[in-house]
C-alpha cells in the first residue's frame, strides 16, 4: 500500500496533535508526514490514494477558516478549490474534533462538509463511527445513525481519545486491506 496522506485544519493545534498521533500509530512506513491544509494544494492531496482528513468544528457547526475567526486560512478556504477535480479511486476517512457539552447542538458538525465535498468529487468515504458513548443534542455529521468519521472531544472525553483512535485506525486498516 502506498503511503497515506494526512491533512488537517486547525487554529489551536488540537487537530494537528491528533494528526501526529495518527501518523505515529500508523507508522512512517504507512503514513506520510501530516500537513496543515492551509499549506496544501489539491494536487498535494491527489498524490495519495488514501487520505485521512481532520477538522475541528467552529461555532454553530462551521469549518475553521478566516470567516470564523481563525488566524490563517483553513478548510473553509480550501474546499472550494476542489471544484472540477476528480477523486475517483481515492479513499477518504475523516476525523473531527468538537465539544459535546459546550456545543451540543452542533457537535463535530464540520465533518459533514469534508464528507460531502469529497463525495461530490468521487472519493470513497470510509470510517463512519458509532454515536454510542457521546452526549450531544444533534450533529450534521450523523448520517444513518453514525458519525461520518471519528468524533473526538478533547475537552470532555480526552481520556477516551487513545482507545477511540486506535480502534478506528484498526477498522480502517481492515477496510483498506
């Protein structure tokens, strides 16, 4: 298997730390060095057959970006650049960070924007995960009763992140095989 590309958007660094953890858990033989989406081009993503993409959720279910108060460009500026590109044959898995207590009405909702954008470009999306073990009111990232990717809450359930991440990556590796 060719290396897996890991791209993330962040302003505070939490999503970057998870990207680093993913690279460490997968190993450098399997995973390329993680890249902040603000420094990436669409061609950078197209170099990989398999992508892991991470995003936090801002405010009321929004992507990070200049319009949402981040200090640099992020997913909000990047996703429009995907128009006209073909990701057929590419596999994408998404992880999202959110706060299920402070933002219970939009917990990890930003994941849906990545999911929908890459689906429209022809990518195959993997990595849906259970909503069990979370307490929130709603999320745009829940489709057919599952999150469209791995939901992580570094504010309220940080202690569960290592096991959730390991289990998710194991399920992805099985799906990729």
